[in-house]
């Protein structure tokens, strides 16, 4: 197997709806083993893809940076070669902007950026050492142009997105590739209770787009849905007053 059709995966943020949809999708292409790194370890392992993907949950907190290397050691003990690492950690907060206090801002920055970035640096080192593999990093369209209602979340995603693209350049030529996924609004636990934004999708759609990119051996940025790429090429550059009107309070 290869990272185009991964047999083994480590998911950072193992309860993520998007990540789980991706595992279901990849089961049809030969995925056999998944290590789910999660803050809480369930009494019984989740059954994914009708049991075709054998899951093991390992306790892990993105904020516990000192424990990141041990997670990769444990994963290698469990599955051997790690074909794919998916970073799906995320904290949204419904109004992640001016209403947030300093502790909340700090928690969001460390959860969405600092912690995952530290874990991704270990991931990149381990994948290079084993001679190849793929990294899938869940960024967001919210990071392309932060808006007034959620610029804390948006800026953490900008940081992670830049970090992941930097890793992609750093590992170029090593056999490791990086996919930076920029979904728009996805109907998942994270967005429960929120009114869907235009071009809203669901976890299965994101999973299919990532699966297709992996199969094709792609690296780089994947927009979901694809129309967001050209749309945000424009929106990233409209004047601030116009952007405030377009973004509104959502
Ligand atoms: N849904 C959207 O509209 C959307 C759009 C663009 C990008 N994204 C990104 O896609 C990724 C997956 O999101 P999702 O929609 O699948 O949401 P989700 O189901 O809420 O998944 C988020 C995951 O992050 C984990 N997490 C949060 N804080 C953590 C910490 N300190 N340590 C370890 N894990 C932690 C959660 O674990 P617990 O179960 O322990 O809370 C959960 O597994 C996120 O990075 C998100 O920012 C989502």
C-alpha cells in the first residue's frame, strides 16, 4: 500500500465527524487500521465502515505538547508504518471574536494552532524518517479572510494553513506530501445549531474530495466545494468596507 491508498492512519482529533467520514470513505480503498487520538477514550471502540477499519483510541490532548512524540511512538507500535496522518483538531466557538476573553482566545489559539502545529512537526519528521506518507490538515476557508464575527478562529486557521504549507515545502522531495483542506461551512457537531453558510457541505463531501486528492497523488490546497477557490481569490481582495458588508455578522 502507499499513501495514495493508505492502509494505516493516525487521526489527531479522533472523534471529528469529518475525519470519521474520511475513514469510512478510505475503507473502500483498503484502509485497515486507524489510531484515533482523542481527549476521551470510549469504553468500546467505534465501529467504522461496518468493522472493516480496526480502530484503537489513544488518549491525547492537543494542548499537551510534551506528549506528542509519545503518541507517534505508540501509533507505530500499534500499526507499524503510518501511511496517513489526519489533523482534524478544532474548536469553533460560535462568536469567536470580540466577545472572547483572554483565556478563551489563548485556549483557541493553542487548540487550533499551537498544539496541532507542534504535533504536525513530529508527524512530518516521522513520515520523512519512514520514507514517505501523507499529511492531511483540516484548515478552513475562515482563515483566508478573517471576519469580524470569528476572527479568532479564522486567524488560528490562517496560522495552521501557513504552517502546513511550509511543511509541504520543507518535505518536498522526501516522499511525504501534504494536503491542506479548506472546507467552507460543513454540517458537523462543530456547527450544530448554526445557520448553514452559502455552499455548505457535509462531512461525506469533504471526505470524498480528500479521498480523490489522495488517490490522484495530489499535494497542495483542496477547496471544498471547489467553487470556494475562485470565489475567495476575489473575496480576499475586495476592499475592507465591502468585505464587512458581505461577511455581515455570520
Ligand atoms: N465543520 C465545519 O464547518 C468546518 C469547516 C472548515 C474546517 N473545519 C475543520 O475541520 C476539522 C474537523 O472539524 P469537524 O467539523 O469534524 O468538527 P468536530 O466533529 O467538532 O471535530 C473537532 C475535533 O477536535 C477535537 N479537539 C478539540 N480540542 C481538542 C484538544 N484539545 N485535543 C484533542 N482534540 C481536540 C474534538 O475532540 P473532542 O471530541 O474531545 O471534543 C473533535 O474530535 C477542524 O479542524 C475544523 O476546524 C470544520
